[in-house]
């Protein structure tokens, strides 16, 4: 049976709404940002983003994360944007913009006018991140309004293309270990008003490597839970801790994978394939879109939704899409159902070694916790 899709809750309870909502709770309104997410007023907020901790996963394994589970209440669920992937989600969080505005529309997407892909995590030194994402960030706008805004993250991420695109305007503090991160967060949150953002990637890494059904993933979730509880214990009483995620994850077994390099016709008319295994962007040659659409729909059947760019935009997957972003989207897009994955052992060999994957619009990937502590 085909898994139902969860549409992004832009303008209400999506990742793009989190920072503007925190700003309102701090007493600072960001013009042009509708806020559907109501948060309790406080002099300072800590936003702790756990990469890969989907709401369905947390609900399924609540016994492993008792502290985080204790924060779950009515209305404590939101959505990622589309695709449900780290680069897109972190940029929506930091900018307060939908993917169609900030333009980081996947793990990889085409650099318009070229036959090259931009990997939004590793970036490309020839691509200026400010030109690629030219809008002021929500973090930077809050800083300009007098909020003490700090980003606590790994030292390697300082100055990266993704960091500049998504977080510029915040004061960056490099911290590679949990103890360092907690100490840095405590110091930054002593300011009033303040917003401190802290990021943890270990759960996502573990899910990719071992799968979300693994004992390794459960142990890592328990460590995240302990970290969140410790953060709450050492923060000043009036400070609010807001725990969110960027997406969930599904395990994709070998039998559920379709290798485009082993199926006749799937490469025909496609000069470049981007995105990721759960959400593909297909960039087509000439007038090949109808043929590509028919071939991929025929091969995949009810294993994926195969749509044109125009159909995806009309469905609202990316929110309002700006003209400069439109050509970064595939001519055809493929959003996987259930545990299906679209791989290429020729172009993306490493991706095919991963167990847990994300990017599509299933509830397991789209639903995220929004927990106030």
C-alpha cells in the first residue's frame, strides 16, 4: 500500500516558522513572517536541533528517551519542508524562509546553466553562498533587532557554504564535544534577550550508517535524551529550551531499491540526476520531459510519485518559488513511497551503502517534534 504524504505546514508549524516564533516569544516581531506557532514568552531561548529525530521515531521509541517524551503534548508536532533533508531544513530554520525562497532545494541540485550539481553540505568553492541564498537570515534579523544570537556547532562548519547561507548574522561558537557545547550554550543564554542555536548530528549519522531499527540508533537516542535533560538542568530557570528536528528517517532494505543504472530506459532523456535517494531531481534533455515522465512512472508504479516541476510547484511542496530558484528544481521530481529508494551505483555509490534515508514526504520523514522545556 502506498504511504500517504504529509504536506509541509508552511506559515503555521514548519521549520521556517520556528525562529520567527521564538523572536515573538522574545518580544521581537519579524515583519513579513506569519507566525502560526505560539511559544511561551521568555527572556532567552535555546533551540536544540537534533538531526534525524523524527516525531514518529520519538513516539515509537519513547521509552529510550524519557525526558524528551515527557515534553510531548498536544500541538508539539510540526513539519520539515520539502525535500525533508538536512541542508534544506537547516536553511529554512535559519532564514525563516520556505525552500522555494531560500533556494537550497535538496541535498544536491543543479547549478542553472551548467551540467553540474551543487552539494549543499560540502558546497563548491566556485559558488558564492550569499549569491546562492541572498536573503537576510531570520537569525541575522533578530541580531540586528538587539537579540544576542549565537550558533553553537562543530568547528569544521564555521564559515562553510551552508553555514553562511543559513546562519549568517549569528555569532558562531565552535564546539566539537558535548561538554563544550553545553558550556557554550549556558554562557550565551545568560544574555537577555538571547537566542542560542545548538546542533547535534550524531543521531542522523547513526541512522544513515546502521538504520533506525538498530541498537546503535537506540543507544544514540538515549544519549541525545540525556544531553537535552542536562541542558535543561544547567540553563537558567527563565530560559526556555526548544527541541526540534530537521527530518525523520526510514530504513530502505536492498529489495526496496531501484538502481537506475540497472533498469533499461531510466537514464534516457536525463542528462543530470540530483536530489537524493528518497527525492530525486531529474534534469531532462531538450523535449524529453514527457518521455522521462512516462518511463519513470511506468517503472516505479505505486512505489513513488513522479511529477513535473510545474505539478510540484502547484502542489505547494516548496512554498512560493522565486524565479531564480525555479531552474534549480528538476524538470521531473520523484518522491518515494514506503521504503523505496532510487539509487545510482554509478553516480552515488556511497549513498547506496546507507541504511537509513530521508527526503520524501512520508510522515516518518516529514513530521518533527517541537518540544518546549
